């Protein structure tokens, strides 16, 4: 997988997530020669789904920002230094409604790109119409987040991310809150997602990037969607996921994320 730096991460701030800590996106050209699919992590890192799998950074796990026992400021500084060294991603448009297009893009990228898969992807994109359609409030897979419930004054949720700074969790002097269409999980999942790679498997994420940063959330009583993480993307799934369909305030300040070992 080839890694790229998102030039303008605000493009993904208002787009609904397709799963915990990731979006799906397409290049903006939308012609057969230029169309390409990407997974976008944290709104900052784009991973090409159609470039040779051996082209990604082989020494990712040696990077300083993925080492234990770093102060928050040092981790963020070393991450920003690493990020600035990645090549710029092409202009990308987030897929707003991934109910059918998103999973099909991921399947076309497995196990590797072919001319035929590129042609099929170009045809699908041509038939999909404008990308700015309203997002579906239901997940793209049968059984995924089919239920609605409410949190209460004692609810604690957790969210795992691949990068040390979150764009979905907002912490200001006035309040802390979680953006709309953001995924998380109940506290019962913490004994199972204890490392970055275990989290990838538990929540069937499309990127092998280890999700090492765990945020604790204490949402005010609010509506959430919930369900099981079904097997996807070559991963087992099995975790319980929730999604906040609207912007949700936290009951107090949100602390810095806990760093989990990679494996």
C-alpha cells in the first residue's frame, strides 16, 4: 500500500465515516485513466487501494511516534514530521454514501489491481452519479449497526484511531464533543482491542495500519446506532460498534488518548 499526505484534511471533517477512523474516497478526475480508490485514515493519511501493495512505507513501525513512553507533545511533533515527508495525495472526494459503492471498491482492490478491475471501477464511478448525495444512516452490510438506543449519564465509550491526533474528537476551552457520524465502541470492547493490530481485526478495518490510540468518551445522554462488526476486508470482526448520528457533547473534558502497543 502506498501512503500519501492529505493536503486539506478539512475535506473529510464533515463527511460520515464508513467505519471507525476511516473514510473511502475517489480521485476527483472521475475518468477511467485517473479514477483511483483510497482509504483515508484520520482525515490525514490516504492509502491507495490500486497501487502495488509492496510500494508502501516498509519501516512504519520503526517511526518514533509509534514508540511507547513518549510525551504527548513529542509524539505529535514526531508524527507531524513523518507526515510532512509523505508525498501529497491527489485531490480526493469522500464517498458520502457507501451503502453499495464503498464495499464494492474494497472488493475490487483485493487481492491486487488488474486492468479489468480498473475498468470495472471506472464504470461503477461513471454510473454512481454525483458523490455529494445525502449519507445513508444505515451501515453498508446487513446486520451492521441496525439498532437504535440511547446512552445515559453513566455511559462510557471508547474509540480507537491510527494517528495520535483526532479530527473527529474536538477539545476546546468551552466544551469537548464528538462529530456527527463518528464511530466508537462500548467499554466492554477494551479487553479485546488491547493492541493496534488486534483493534484492526476486532473492528474489521480495511487498513492494516495499527490503531494504537484509544480515546475515552463520556457522552451526554444521546441517541446512538449500534450493532456487531461483521467480517469484512479479510478481518474477523466480532466487535460491538456504535455510531453517533449527530454531534454529541462530552460530559467533561476529553483526556489525551492512551497509547496501546502495536502488537
